C-alpha cells in the first residue's frame, strides 16, 4: 500500500519524500514539474538509497491521474501540489483558482473512488490574514488577502465538507509558517525561478555573492526592531510533521488543523545577523519601502501539534541558516537546466 505524494518534486515535497522513504514507507510521486525538475527526485533517491515510482502527471488531467490509482494500491495522500506565489496569484487569479482548486477536486474524487480517504493538506499561516495578536492558535479567525491564500482557505473548507458528508475521511490540515533551510546533505533545497520572492532564498543568494544586497521591506513595523517578524521553520522538521500527521490519519478519522511552526518569531534583521553568524558570510542590505500586503508579526503557538501528534521542531535558526547556505553554495544555480 502506497502513499501518494502530489507535488513531491517540489521544495517541501522532496524533503518529505526523504523522510517517508527513510521511515520505510512506500511512496508514489505525482508532479507536472511546473515548478520543479525531475532531477530533484534523483537526488531523493541518492540521499535515501531507495527507489520509488514517479509520474509526470498534471492533477488537472483526471484520466491521467486515475491511471496512477489503477496501476497502484494507494491508501492515502500528502497533497503538496499547487501554485504558491502570492504576487503572481494577484496577477493571474484564474490560473491559481483553476490549478489549486480543480487539481484538488480531481484528486479528492479519485481518493474517494479508490477508498483512500486519508489526506494531509499543505495549508498556510496565510489563512490567518492579519492576526489580531500573536502567537496564533488554530482557533483564530480566518481570512485572506490574495487569491493564493483564498485557494488555501477554500480547500480547507472543501475538505471539511467532504468529511461532513462521509465521516470515513481523515483530513489533516497543516498550516505551515515560513519553511526555510535544506536537507543536511546539501543535495536538495529550495530552487526558486528567477528573482526569489521570499526572504531566505534571497539572503542565500546575497551571502554567496550572486546578488549584491538584500532589500529589507520596511523598518517601521510594530516589532522589536521595526522589520517584519515571522516564524521560520526548518523544512526537514516540517517534512517530519507530515509523517506524524499521516500516522494519526491512519488511526482516526476526522478533520484536524495544526500549526506547524517553532513558536519563535525572528525579524528580518535577526535573520541577517543569524545568517552571518552561522555561515561567516556577509549579507549587505538596504532598507526600502514596505512590500504591499505584508503584516507586522506572524508566529505560531505550535502546542497542539506537540500535544496531538507528538511533533515539535528540533532545528534552531542557526541550523536553518547553515543548511540553507550549504545548499546554495553547492548548487548556485539550483538544480540547473
Ligand atoms: P513547490 O512549488 O516547490 O512545490 C509544489 C509542486 O507542485 C511543484 O513541484 C509543482 O511542479 C507541483 N504542481 C503544481 N501544480 C501542479 C499540478 N496541477 N499537477 C501536478 N503537480 C503540480 O512549493 P513548496 O514550497 O514545496 O510548497 C508545497 C505546498 O506547500 C504548496 O501547496 C504550497 O502552497 C504550500 N505552502 C508552501 C509554503 C512555502 O513557503 N514554501 C508556505 C505555506 C504553504
Ligand atoms: N522580506 C524582505 N526582503 C525580501 C523578502 C522578504 O525584507 O527580499 C521580508 C518580508 O517583508 C517579511 C519577511 O521578510 O517581513 C518574510 O517574507 P517572505 O516573503 O519570506 O514570507 P511571507 O511571510 O511574506 O510569506 C510566506 C509565504 C507565503 C505564505 C506566508 C504565510 O511566501 O506563501 O509565508 O505562510 F502565505
């Protein structure tokens, strides 16, 4: 019996594949490589010394996806596949709604049809909108500010309705805070296309000399040093949370929501200092205008994940920076062409 991993070739998916394979689980990857490359899966095989099946399939293609269910005994699913760039989602809302929602409809219809009613879904702290306070617990009010976030919230609601209609479903909704870092092997990591949107890939490219300086978006936020505060979590810790979530979904049905963060908030300036201290590299920066839509502070109360799943983050900010730097130094052009 296999676990279907959608989006398994992506940043978080590859790290999860490694953890699942190391735990002796059978996995099958489905990815259309719209934001990833097949060689990332070769690296997963290299790290684990294990083989697995992978399909180049678009979740929008129901018939091609059904073939994966016909050819394999699938018992559950970790659903990473989706488009994730906030800015792009504002420019191309239909693309985002179509890809993320229709892909999920096809997937869920097949999970239902083939009796594999267990899903772990990649949601995001973005569903908390601009939180009234921090740390954030799972019962905070939900709202979003962009089409990407809207797709996450809609999918959360769709999965809840699925369970309401058929309570054999096990749904585990993981709300990720800010995943960063890379596998300790330096073989897999985040490979953004073009100019990175997110802080850590940008810092990594500055630290390794690929870009001259970091632009810090605003220093007048209501935080300890004026720069934005986030809850950065090591991608390997995040990957491990999926294993705990699927183990629980195998035992109980229901719909559960978990914050996956460390519970600690770091500002942009804290990150610059931590990166320099952990790596010895320099990260020159300039303060520029705020980026529209950014919030002051966002960090989790991750207690529920510990209480219910027995999961908590193990890597600290130094580990995250060091591992990010190793990946970027070893792979200056990511996975290359
Ligand atoms: P990623 O882009 O690296 O991985 C997503 C993968 O899904 C890619 O390999 C892409 O090719 C694939 N994909 C996209 N649409 C597809 C489709 N229609 N059919 C088949 N494959 C498809 O992103 P990631 O950072 O690994 O994120 C994984 C999930 O976690 C996403 O759903 C994302 O929204 C969510 N998430 C990410 C973050 C983050 O900061 N990285 C934060 C919160 C939530
Ligand atoms: N920042 C900079 N300069 C940069 C990039 C970012 O100063 O070049 C700052 C931002 O203003 C923010 C912090 O660094 O204060 C983190 O920004 P990121 O873009 O790395 O992350 P966000 O918290 O804005 O967004 C991320 C994901 C979203 C997700 C959200 C909540 O990109 O998809 O976390 O989970 F919705």
